[in-house]
């Protein structure tokens, strides 16, 4: 019976048919075990330790129960599987998600959970397509690509999304920072403190630059909580990952250290940011002719050659045809 089943698999899917069958069976077993792993009960000792830590820290139990209903708490007991064990790697991943606009403490777990879920889901979709939708005449190489390529795409899709979000957010912050500096300078010269100016600027620029407004609001809340202002600004520069923000933080630190006027420092730096924005616009305008050269050649030169050379080629063709007759 086993030989007949092996022969049937070989006839249907080629020489690697039995291997595919064993791999599919193993995948089904893994998918069947995953729900049991996800539904494992929390260890009583760990639960007791967590309750003691919450009681010692004075955590509100009502808020804790509400919080436990979210995705982050459902993934809490799987953090050893969903989070990197290396501290440096975990810190780098958290920083990248912060720069992408995902500040939650469960962001790393959610990211890896999305990678795992999409990878398995696309792998299953590839298997279904290969074994059910196809007519069985496909080659082994094509079948392997049909299964593995969707799984790789599903696994890499969250990483690509986060990378694009980081680039978009940095561009938004870079574009909005000169306007924010101008508003901050006006507020400081009007008599407001730097903290009040940051709060007002965050409200005013939210419609156009929400990412920058969120960063300013985080700075305002951390300063209100009693954190050192210079450290708050350094954290903002690290979260944004934009050179202009880092330079601004350096200017503020130097102004505070040497006791110079913050308004004067803002005036000079705001002028530099405006000049820098104009230079970026001119740089993009100067690269435009180069980018249009290829399109111009592809869309202009072939029609021109057809118009100029086409009649001559046709006449030569007619002449040769008459000579042959």
C-alpha cells in the first residue's frame, strides 16, 4: 500500500512528490500544534510573581485587567519567542519601530507576530495553490517557487512596511521642521518659555505634520513629568533619526550650557533651516532634467527615426522587390 501511495505521488507531482507529501504533513502537524502552544496556561509561579510586582508597584488592577484584553497582553507569555533575546538587537528593533511611529512597548512582539503569521499564511496559500488549483502538470522547480516565494513575501512584507514608514516619517519631519522652528521663534520672542512654545507649536502644526507634532507632544509630556529637558531633547533626536533634529538639540544644549539667549539661537538656526530647505528644493529641480533624459529619448527618438528613415526604407524595399521581379 505504501509503495502504491508513493508511486501515485510520483506520478502526480514528479520525483519529489513523496517529499512534498511528507513536508505538507509536517506543516499540518505544526499548524495543529500551534493552537495548543498559544493556549498554554500561565505558570502559577510566574503569575504569582507578576501579581506581587504589580502590587509592589501600585499598579491599578482595573487598568491591568483592561490592558490584558489587548493583543500585547495576549502575546506577553510568548515574548521569549516573539522578541529577540539579544539586548542590542531588541533595542535596535524598538528604535526602528519608534522611528516608524509605533511607540508601544508591545510593538516588537506585534511586528514579529505579523511576520510569523503572514509567512505561515502565505506558505499555506502557496501549498493550496500548488496542490489544488494547479492541474498537476507543473514542474518541480515551479512548484517549489510557488510555495516558497509567497512565504518569503509574507515574511518580508512587515519589514518592508516598517522601512517605508521610517523613510516617510523622516521626510515629513524634515519638511515640517523649518516651519516649526519659525513658529517656536515667534512664541519665544513673544515671551513664552521654551516648554510653552513646544506645546503651542505641537498644536499648530498637527494638521500639516502630525508626526512632528507627536514628537513635540512627547517632549512636552516628558518635561511635565519631571525629566531633564536636555535628556528629553536627546531622546527626541534619537527617536526621529533626522540630522536636522540632532543639530537642533546640539544648539539647544550649547545655548543652555553657555547661558546664551535661546531666542537668538533659534533665530540663527531657523534661518539656516530655511536656507537648507531652499537648497533641497533647488537640488531636486536640478536633478529633474537628468531624470527626464531617458524618458525623452525613449518617447522622442524612435518616432523621429521612423518619420525620417521610414520612407527611405520603404523605397529601398520597393526597389529591391521590382528588381527581383
